[in-house]
C-alpha cells in the first residue's frame, strides 16, 4: 500500500511539473482579467453585465455555463488544436456536461456560502480563508472524488460495471493523489485571483479558467 501511495505521489508531482506551462497560462489569464477589470472601463462594463446575467438567471447560469466551459469548450479546443487526438465521443461529452452542470451548481453554492461566512472583502486575510476552504476542504473531500467518478463514468460510457472493474485495477487513492497534487498546483493561485472579483463574477471567471483546465483533466482521464 505504501508503495502504491508513493507511486501516486510521484505521479502527482510529475503531473504538476508537466502541467506547469498550462498552469502558467491559466494564472496569466487570471491576472490579465483582474487587471483589465480594474483598469479598463469597457472590460469592467462587459464583465459587470455578465455578473448581472449570473445573478438574474441564478442558478441556471451557473449550471449551463459550467457545463459549457467544462465539457463542450475543451472538446472543441482539443479538436482544433490536436486534430489527430481522440476527443470524447458524443455520449461521453453529454455525460461530462451533466457532471459539470451539477458541479457548477455546487461551486456556485460554495462561492455564495463563503461570501456569507467571510464577506465580500478582497483583503489578504479573507482571500486566504476562502482559498484554504476551497482547496483543502472542498477539493479533497468533495470535488476530487466527484471528478474521478464523473470522468471515469464518462470514459466508460456510463457503465457502472466497467467503472468498478477499472477501480479494481487502479484504486481510488492512486487516482486521487496525483489529481489532487496537480489541482493544487493549478488552482491555489487561480482561486486566489478568482476571490479578488465581486461574488457575481467569481463563477464566470472560474469557467474561463475551467475551459483550459478541462484539457488537463482529459489528459489525466486518458492516462490515469
């Protein structure tokens, strides 16, 4: 067991290093959006309109937008940028859309709940508290398990029997530890930037970053 856990940790660190450039791209996008929202009035106005839609059409905005950016957009990017790769089938895309729709609703609840508990401030203490809850409570105990089972279920085209068989060959912890390490490497800086935005814009910004993160998840699903 210890050997398996050490190997999982090694794979996680390797995955974090391998995805350093995509992570830097995600952080760059986040920083650029923060600066644009703060200093460019047209961008501020446009993003505020998105925030207005998010509040007006809650919770459906969170459900549909996260399904779009978590599944359809990464698949489209994969087909364009890596035409020789094997993108998810139509059935797999639908299953991933259902997974991300539910996940988007949950993430919206997480962001709104943290705003109630910790307030809307953007001071360092508030950002640290929200990031700690997000990455060290929500991720390991809820997000990562759901992601593993959601992507495995989609990969096996909705077959529970095939999922059980896959978990016999490679257990939950051996899948969770590498994914969690890679998640922390990418999302700890990313969510710190997300929480700098007003609550209405946190989920839309998360979705922009999610579209690129979805490509990384496809890699893990295929090579787990």
